[in-house]
């Protein structure tokens, strides 16, 4: 098996963001039945975006949620 891939971030990275990524991978496999080429396309979406915004942790010595 040999393969090559390319990944690209769709959202600029900052401290408070989680990027979406798009990946394309091409694989070549040699078997007894002959060679086979596979192409896969993947979009990665952070699940946190479906659960609302992040709540920052309290600073040291600050109030907590307890």
C-alpha cells in the first residue's frame, strides 16, 4: 500500500477556534487480484460547535461553579 494525502484548514486558527478540515487521500494497493486505487474525501467538523460556546475556566483564585 502506498498513499499520499492533502489536508487544508477551512477556518483560521486562533486560541478560541476549532478549525474545520478537508482531507483528500489517494491510496494505491497491490493485491493478488491486481492493483486498486482508492480516493477518499473527508470533512472534519468539531463537535463542540453543536454544543454552544466554550465556557472559560475560572482564573486561579477566582470563583468556581461549585
